[in-house]
C-alpha cells in the first residue's frame, strides 16, 4: 500500500473518530431531564418552569413522564400548561407544615404531575411547562425527581440529587437553584421558559455544528495533502 493511500486512510479514520467524539459529547451533555431556567430568586412569584425531557433510547419512545414536586419546600399555585397530544394528571398533597402567604395560609400543594398519551420519539425531546404562583424562600435549591417511561416498559429514574463538590450522578434529578436575587425582576422574564430553553438548545446546536465544521476542515486539509503527495509521486 502506498504512503499516499495510508495517509488518506488515516485521515478518514481521524475524521470519523473526531466527529463521533463531538456528537457523543453533545449527546451526553443533553441526555438527562433538565429544568429551565436553571435558577430563580427565592420567593419569586408568577413564573414558569419548563422541564425538558429528551428521548435517548435508540429504539423506544417515551410514553409517560412523572414529575414529583418537593413538599418540604412546596411550590405554590401550580398550573399545568396544555400540551398537544398529552394529558396531565395533577395530584395534590396536604402539607405537613402549612405555608403562610399574603393571601392566607396554604395547607395543600401539588406533589405530582403525570403526563401520558403522547410520545417522544428517539432522538427528540419535549418541553413540559409548569406555571407557579410562588417559590419557597427558605431553601437554596429544589430537586424535581422524575420518572421517564418508555414504550418497551423501561423506566429511567431521574432521582439522584447532586451533592455539592461531587461528580454528577448517572441519573441526576432536575434541580432549580434559588438565589438571593430580586424576585420581582426574575418573576416575569422577558421570554418564557420554553422559549429560553429552545434558544439554549439552538446555541448548543450551533456550537456542535461549529465543532463538526472544524473537524471536517481539518479532514479536508489532510486529504488535500495526501492528494498532493499522490500527484507528486505519479509525476516522478
């Protein structure tokens, strides 16, 4: 085998491995269930949380999503946005510790939302929007444990909480960070959570596309060098 052919073959292998690495990294970064935006101010009112559920199964669709809301630090005034093709069942729970608000004492809060009837096909995702009246002001984060059921019966439990300073677990629960910011300014963001998360997804997609283009550019350069060597070999 000539050195030119060897160079071409190596260039092809490098291109394939680099492209596979880029795409694999992109898939890992977005495979688990997430909440958008990632943070709100403590005690924020009248906002929207968007839960993004990707289907990373190569052969099965997502047919059910169960979202568990914390009741030790409850989210008050929860409303579920209608979602095409999906039906939402909302479960209330009596709170162990009632919450006093300006409008009175709240004794019940939503503890679970289950979406059924729709399908998320492999390689796709859905954003499920949940509006709230008020977030708690006595904690720094809210975990939203989630169960994702597939058409083949498999259930992925996104329930592991991320410990500060530790590596991310295999099946992390979506976590909303609560900051000491101005709740009034964060209560009504300029864009809805779903639009913001879509923009984030677009930005990630453009970043991946840029990496792929860079890889292809390197591969093109390698092929050009190999062809040049082949031409010189023939002329000699």
